[in-house]
């Protein structure tokens, strides 16, 4: 799994909804993929809110596409 960029600035992070919109999926899909361990948010706030670097998310999604179906 791809590692997040070194110390992303919080102002470069977006909410789950905005991240989903940026990559063309629903926010529920992102949350499902996180629950399955297939992707990880870039940062999680103390209150549990996920924040995303779109670049990091895109690299994780590219890695997901490369896995054989039985690995997903």
C-alpha cells in the first residue's frame, strides 16, 4: 500500500466527500474501502474524521486496480 506524502500540510487535505468527488467515486465507496483495509486516509483527526491527500488517494486506487481479483 502506498505511503502518504511526508508530512502533508493540513490545508492540502480534503474531506472524504471532496476526495471522492475528485476521483469520481461516492464517499460511501471510500468509507467502505477503508473499512475493508484496501485504502487508508492520509490523516485521521482525533475526533475520527478522515482527511485525504488526493494525490495519495489516487496512488492507492491505482494500486488497487493492479491487484488480481482474488487479492481485493
